[in-house]
C-alpha cells in the first residue's frame, strides 16, 4: 500500500468519526443556537473535510463541503440565525458527505453524484450575498492524515501536542486474532491448573499460580481493547429522534444516562439495529401528538430516556418513554383477530403477559402502516436478535403513563464463567449468567418435596413451584426424570436457572466446579440444535458442549406453560390459606433466648462484619458497605433485652431494604430459613412485635421492622442518603 493510500484510509476513518459527532452536535445546536463552542466545533469539522478533500483531489466532496462551510461561516459570524430548515439542510449535507466517503472507500473516487439539489438549497438558505469562492488550493488541513503525508515539518511542529498522539488505531481483525490466542492460552492455563492439583511439587505449584495470575491479567487487558462505550451507537439517536419527530409532527426530547457503559465490540454491533428499531417505534407508536398530550395533562414535549448500567456481570439497557403506553385491550383484540391465542387463553393472561405479546412474529397494533415503524415485523426480530447473543428483553407499560423496554445482555461472548455439570457420563457447561442457585435433595427429601402438577414434576422452592427439567431427557440420552424407575432416587441435584424471566430447575447427575471457558462456535452441522449454544475445551482437554438455557426452557415448554403453573400455584396457595398462612421466614435469635422472625422477602442480604469495622456517625453505629454508609440497628438494645450474652465477633447483620435505602439489623444469631404453615396470634397493642407464632415447635415473635425504625429514630432510616457524601473520598 502506498503512502497516499495510507493517507486516504486515515482520512476516511477520521472523517467518518467526525460525521458521527456532527449528527449529534447539530441536533444539540438546534436547542442551544447560542452555544459558540458547539458552532465552532461543527464549522471546524466541515472545514477540515473540505480542506483535506481538496488536498487529496476529491473535487466533488470539496465543492459540497465548501457550500456547507460558507453557510456555517455566516451562522458562526452572526450574519443569520439558525432555523429548523437550516438544521435539516446541514444534516442532509452530513448524509451527502457520508455517501461520498462511501464511494471513495469502494471505488477510490468521489463518485458521480454532484448533489446539485442540495448545493442549490444550501446556497438559497444563505441570506447574505457572498462573492463566488475562488478555487481551493492546497491548504494546511488540521488532520493528522495530511500532516502524515508531505505537508512539511514546519506544520508538524506548529500543530503542537494532539490528543491522538497517545492513541493508535488497530485493525479489528488483528484484535480478533489476539482474542483467539488469549482464548487458547486460557484453555492451556486451565489444563495446567488441573494437572497442578494432582502434584505435590511446591515449585511447580508456585509457577502455575504465577501463570494463572498473568493469564488473567492479560485476558482482562485484551478484553478491554475490544470494549466500546454504548454511547458510540447512541450518538446517532438524537438525529434519528429529531428527524422522526418532525415527520410525525411531534415534540420529543431525548435524554441519555450511562453512555460510558462499555460492551464488547461484537455485542455493540449486534444490538445496534434492535436499539434503533425500538427508538423509532417509541417515537412513532409510543408518543402522542402534542395536542393529545396536553389534553391528558402532560407537557407538549415528550421525553425519551435511554439508560445503561452494569449489574451482575450483565449490561442493562432501558428505553423509556412517557407516551400513551401499550393498550392491553387492543393487544388482546389484535392477538385474537390474528389467531395467535384463543379468548380463554387471553383471559388467563396477566396484563404484563398481554403487553409482551408485541414480540410475537408479525404482531402489530398499528392502525396504519407507516414508513417509520415498518409493517409489524420488527419487534419479533428485536427479541430474536437479542436472544441470539444470550440476552433477554421485556416490556413494562402503564396505560397513559408510558412504556419501558428492559434489555439484559452479557458483557462479552468470547470468554465467560460457566458451571460444569455432567449427565449420562458427559460433561456440559452452563453460562453462569443464567444461574440462580444450586439445590441438592437427599434421602426422604426426594420423595416428599417433589410434586406432580399437570403431569410434570415440580419442586417447591421457598413457596414457589419450580418446574423440573431432566437434562438427560431433554438431550434424548436418558428416560424421563420422574418415571416409575426414578421415584426411588436417593439424590437429586437441581441447577436453578432463569430463562425469559421464568425460573426452572435443571436436574443433572453431578455438579462440578465453575471455571472460565472460551466459547467456540458450533459447526454448520450442529447449528440447528436449539439446546446447544456452543462448545469449549475443558481443563482435561476434552470438548464440552455449552447449553443454551433459553433453548432448554423452550424445548421443555417451561416458558410457554408458566401460566398453568402460576394458576396451579395460586390454587395451592388458596388451599394452604385454609390451614394457616404459608410463608418463608428468616429465623434469628435476639439476646440469650428470644426467637424472632421476619418475612424473607424483606431481607436484602445476610452479612457478618468484624467489630473493628463498626464506626460512629453522630450517635449512630455504621459500617462502610458497598460504597454507602449502612446504619446499624442494635435490636437487643432497642427491644430492652436484659439477658444479653457476651457480644460476638463478627457481628451478624440482617440487611433490610426499603424504598431504595438499606438498614443493618444486628442480631445475636441467624438461625434458619423456614417455610411452613403458621397460625399467627395477633397482639392488640402495637410495638416492635406484630404477633406470635409457633414455628419449628417453638414460640417465635414476629418482628415489625418499620415499627422498630419509627420508635427508635426516624433519621436512622430516612437519613441514609445524607450520609453518603462522607464516602466520596473512599
């Protein structure tokens, strides 16, 4: 490749990046026309493209950019004011420049399109008569591409330090190859660690541990090179929303939170089109016309919020609008008219299930087909594309208030933590992102805790019916899990998984350890198997298949039949109510022998803290907890216990969460988590104890946490956020 080819390639990359920024800045300038910094940046971007294109001999691109530069010069100098028509014309200019750059990339010329109509429009929009511009000669454009060519050392010295001096561009294919090599290194590391465990050589153990550390750091570093902020794809949405709002005669304000949230480049590319469709759909279908909004007591301008954040090894993306919401009755009518469901099936659905029918193939409630949101074939594709990369999508809507789509996707697809299990003497890997917990039933528990509902086995987990799926049966290598031959099982291992917001238990023969695995794609012969997502090489060198959790759930009808289970669960619940309230409770001891309980649903976490980390904030005891100050409530003292044993270390704390605030309840001992029918004897007077019940054959008081908080000190609970600034420097 010649030096000139290198310069053109650099010019194309920098110009494309500049155009993405121009889209966003022009929309922002329309809302803040007096922002000189924005205006200056826009002018410099177009000026740079014009100057460099002249230097490289791209005359058509130079001519088009020159007309836009002249109009921007008038705006910058205050000779005329920015109008919506001028903004639209300048955005068309950006599109034209982008098209010409595409021609340069594919044909090495700036094409045959002179964009005469656009040039004429930009010229007419200039209110000030300007003499025809002289032919542009070679200029010192401030791009690194021109400087890297033959512009002269004096210009190189004059430009001074540049932000790009500390950055280099790397071809994506090179990063992909590097990632593959790191993946192979991770596999080799796993094999070495497995061999190390069987040897007693201290020197070899130390060396393998050092290799493990270096491999982990290298893996993290390489993965970071592939990470990109989600703002890279959000940058075009202000332009998209502006153009669509104008076309629909609507007023919409777009806001973004968490643009810096990073994902792997592969994930970024995969979600670009689904997010664009969701945004377009929100503008077209979600938002009302200004007059309709005002008639409903809303502001004429609608609000579209994009929010992204990391949570639990995943990235959550929320797209919320304050529009009219999804009309559940219209959704039902459409589903009925298209024959997707019967009247009886629709009657058994919850409102949330009805709203999520918008993801059905070909489903659309639009009364008119528009060129904006398409022909009703989009939302099912959105769901499919997101699920292909191991993500989930859900919609929540309130009529008259708005709609929120929630998307959960993995950070990366290359190297993931997974749980190793085995069935029929074969090992399988389960992505840890789908794992909720592990359950083991021994002896009599197998026969007493597994029930049959609608002919299928279920396990009652903390009050909810958990459908059970046999991995061996799903793969066709073993008979059904709960046939006559299996009722005498002595041990049942259950891997509790979640797919499409539905939890289910996967029954396996053995549960092994967890390790990071390198995801290898399946060959074309195996891609049609819905329950297998890929393959990996384990530490012992054997190939292991990676399970597709959603595919397993769909194959076993776990996802589609959850309405029946909930109905059965509700029926079971009503029968239990006759016997007494069945509830999952946390049992704990206060003082020497005082047994108390609270509903487990009120408990955020169970923690232990060394007494050395307990500090004072005013008159309150606190600990630094997850970037916040956690107030501690010494329950024995507040209840006036007189028989208090010697203080234990570490202290046991029940973290109580309510309305976005946390509180630590200090107890003597955490005893158990139980689920059983109980008859509560209510107390006539208020206070910290709401009632008494017999639990596990012993009298147990039921704690009223809110009453304790209110009686003790309101600030202990309500003032938690006010304490957070003290941690700003931690």
